[in-house]
């Protein structure tokens, strides 16, 4: 497509640097300009309508164009458009949302600290882990265990806990306090002839061996997504989370559950920690907390985590951290209304009720000649694509994703996985529409390969 320099696409290329792209390629191709959204659909600047099969970035739970969120944002803008939570100041929306989060948390929690993105929240939680270790006199207990293919953000500490090479290469990451253990994806890392149960036992043994090698007295925390999102929607095998928690308890290591993608209904429970019986010390949430209508995230911590930090702040005189937008009144007001709507409309129940259909359609597509397998839980899933003999890594899924966009569905290809995470408001009929389009896209790509 020829891009005119003074068009919106041309001006985008001229003036804006985009994340998560090949920048030189973007200079040539430009991007898809999305102009409006309504429900599960978005429309580009040429009037073409798409099913947003990824809910933006795993995040627009209520879909696009929810008037109640716009009305709340406007009302809060007019009343108190900004205030901070520094230096013994506070305001109503942040208090109300913090209270609700404590009430609905999957395990007993004590305090909430607000930030503006999942990356910020994970980064600060890492700092707080170190601060707490110092408070307890454990000066050497600072290492963090992440997982291969885990994703926790792109700030320096969060990207270091992340286990994806693309987030490390040329950034001089990861930091040397970060170590990584095996990825719990049987489809990717199971050995020939190895049962899923044997695979689970092996990777749990890998975790314990890593702890013993590094020294339990040096390891402060383990970070994990209940379902690994940006790694390609990797669902844990049976017994994995029970085993992880037993090992962490044995060696006095904190558990930080990153529910930035899973939280607020994605797995058919309010939190994925409920789905997998995870009992974290710290819970990280973002994305669906506000349906991404406003930038918002939160660190939810238990009392055993909070109290040493509070004691240390008294000893040295201050908890020396803060973001300008932490607990922003408009963001927290929107987040509060968003969670009320999720509860009122039983969108968590909608994910649970539609899980069988959603996963069933994915499983049927996995029988296509171009597909390898499918996986998922609730309303998050992936279709693994078979690479053809001369394909470069990721090319097969990218080709299907491009064909799917032509069919009017936006997905995300990660490695050889075609990922889906639609708004929680999606209906059974819309699931059929989305996956019917996937079938046509697979057929299109198969014909081009024939």
C-alpha cells in the first residue's frame, strides 16, 4: 500500500515511535489506524469493522464505548480532575477502590498501592520485596525467580523478571539479581514419551534445584502469572501451582502472582488465583481493572508483606517512593465503576458459561491441517500453528494472523500461537463469528501454501 506523506498513516510514520515493532519495517508499512470502537468491535479510518479478538491488549473487559465509564470519568474530571496521594494526602475514589479490592481479593489482604501500568506495579513490587528484606535484616535475600516465557512488563526490574529474550536483547538485561526457572508449558517443553505428570514433576524439581543452587537464603520471591499471557497463553499443567507453593513455603520465599491479564474474570473466576488455588503474598492487577479506559494498576499485599515495610519506613523516616499518577482520581473512579459493572452484569459468570464453547471452537480448529493444538481457560486461549518446512520462526502464525485481519478479526500471534482474549461481554454468537473467520483464514493460508 502506498502511503501519502500528509495522510494520517504518513504523519504517524513521520512523528511517532511505536512499541513492540520492527521500527524500520514500520517506517515502510505504517500501521492500522483504529478510529472508533463499539462493544467487541473496532472500526478503522477506512470504515472497516473488526472483532477485537484480543480486547485491545488483553484488557477491554467491558468492550468499547461503555457510556457509564465515560460518564464517571467526566463527572470526576469536573469535580477533582487530579490530585496525588503523596505526603499525607488522599481522596475518595482511591479509598473506595482500595476498599473494594481488599474485599474481593482471593485471599486475605491488607493494603493496596496504586500505579498506572502492570510494568510499574511489578517494578515497584520488586523494589518493595528488596525493601522488606532489608527491613527484616535479610540483606542477602534479594534474588527474584521468574520463569522462561514469563512476562511481567518492560521497566528495568519487570523486564528482568520477564523470561522473554526480545525484552532483554540489546537492553543489557536481565539484572543480575534475577534468575529464571523452567516454563510450565507441556506442549512446548515436554520431552518425547514424557507424560504431563512426569513433565510437571521434572519442572518442579528444576525449581527446587535452582533454589538450592542459588541458596535459599538469597532468594526473596518467585514471580508467576497463573496463565502465562504474552508467552503465548500457556496454561499450567495439573498439580503445578500446588507444587510450586509447597516449594516456596519450604524455603521461605514470597509468592507474587501477576494477574495483570487474568484478573477480574478472564478465567471464569474473579481471579485466576481462585481457578488454580494460588495463595499469593502479593497480587498484581491492571488491564481489566479499568477495562484500560484509564491507565491503572494496583499492588495488593497481605499483612505479612506490608508490616515490615511500614516498620522500615518509620525507622528511616519515609517510604521513599511515589509516582505522580498513583491513585489518580479519574483512573480510580473509572476502575471502581468498571468493577461494579463486571459484578452487576455477571461478566465473570459469562466467561465461565462460555468457556466450553470458546475452548470447543478452538479445539475444532486445532484439527485443521495447518494447526497443531489448542489450549486455554475461561475466555483466553490460543491455537498453535504448524510451521511449514521453509518457514522462519513465527512466520506461520503471522501469516494466519494477517489473513484473519483481512477477514475482520484482530488477534495476536506470539511465536507459533494465534492468541485470543476477547472482551468479557462477548456472546456465543460472536464467538462463532470470530472462530468462523479463523477457519476461513486458515483455509486461505493453506491455499497459498499449496
